[in-house]
C-alpha cells in the first residue's frame, strides 16, 4: 500500500482542504449579494434556512465526488431522486406507519442501482457516462410507469418531517432544521471516507492511474463498484429530503446530476479523477445554490436560469481541463 499512498499525493489534511478556497470565495461573494438584497440572510436563522434548502444538492455533490475522484461520472442521480420521491409516496400511501420500512426499501433500491452501475462499468468495461445515461433513462421510465406519469399518493407527515422539521428554541442558533443535522452527518461520513481511510486513498489512486493502482494491490473493480453505491445512496438521501421539503413531483430530480457535477468541479475536483475534496464539493454546491437563490430574487425567468446553469457547467469543465493541462 506504500505505493498507493505515495501516488495519492498530499496528506489527508491537505487533501481535505484542497479546493475549498476558490469555491468558498465564490460562495461568500454570492451569499453576501443575496444577503444585501434580503437582509434576513445575515441572521443565523436565515443562514440555517438557506442551508436547509441547499442540503439535497450538497449531499448529491458529496456522493458524486466519489465517482469523479475514481475517474467516472454518475448521470443517474437525478432520475434516482425522482424515483425515490415518487416511489416513496406510492409505497407509504400517506400512512405514517409505512414510513420507515418505505425508507428501507428506497435505500435497497438505491443500493441495487449503485451495484448495477458499478458492475456494468467494471465487468462490461462500459464507460461510466454511457452506463449511467442508460440507467438515467431506465429509472425515469420506471418512475413514470410506476406512477402512471403523474404524482400519485402522498408522503406522510413523519416522512416529510425529515426534510422540513425544525427544532425551535435551540441555544445559540435559535433553530436547527433536522435536514441540516442529516447534512452534517452525511458530509462528515463522506469526508472521513475520502480523506481519512485507506478506501479514500484507493479511490484517488484508481482515478489517478487505475493500472498503477492495480499493480500496487488496490482492488480496482471493488473500489469502482463502491463509489457508485455511495453515489446512489446519496441520491436516495437527497430524494428523501426533497420529498419532505417540496412534496411529490415527477420533475423533482431533473438536472440535479449536472448540478452535482458542476459543484464538484467548482470545488476543485479533477474531472478524470485522482484529485477531490469533500470540503471543496460542499463549497461548490453552496456557491451554485447561492447563485440560484440570487437569480430567483432578481426575478429572472426559468429558461434564463437554465441557460446560466449551463454556462456555469461549461465554465467549470473548461476550468478543470485548464488545471489538468497546467498540472
């Protein structure tokens, strides 16, 4: 494993901090602009409510980061979010007693999706962008067939509480959204996995040079499968929060996979793998969500907001390619 550790670059603490500076600077500028337009965002409660709404995107970016760090892409995240919301509403059927086993089934579905993605990429040697694009189409079709093409059923209150419940009279902060606690737990686990474990070093080694990693004794196939499983489980978690916050919709996950990829790249992740930072991905996701909030406050129409999102993705990819050429 010494060869893998040598190829993985800087120490875990440095990898943990890498990429946060640019993403954090962009976020502070955008959030400051939002707060000038809406002074309530300067308050602690305003920031926590912002964080509550941004939590699904941050979780998606944290999961997508593992796939990107390993040298791939997961385009199926958004469709899995949609399947989670629609499937949750139909399985639970509005009955609070069905909530917890429904969530268990949703995570099993996510586990299955991640395994299929990983095995297709690993065993059949299909490029991840093609394999997950096929999964995207399959999951969208399955969700629409299952629901009949329209939202059906509704989510019980204890299910929706995961996304919208807020603890009151909390010392220091005043409030504490439950979704923020879930976000902190998920990001903490992701940061520990990528920056504090042998598995994280293996992911970065596979993304940097899979052949060299294999010669060093890294289980390349198993590592690739696991990163897709982590990505799928993050999509289910984000879907549960979005269902609680926004309710049932057939378009709830549309475009989220591209936003997650853009957030990772803004945070300094290298598109072809080998370099990634969870803190950078979080900063990138916060920057994107702050920008979307700013565009909404400015009253820009949806088509223009989507155009801006596309330009950001192009700029982020171009920036990543430029950094790779310099390296």
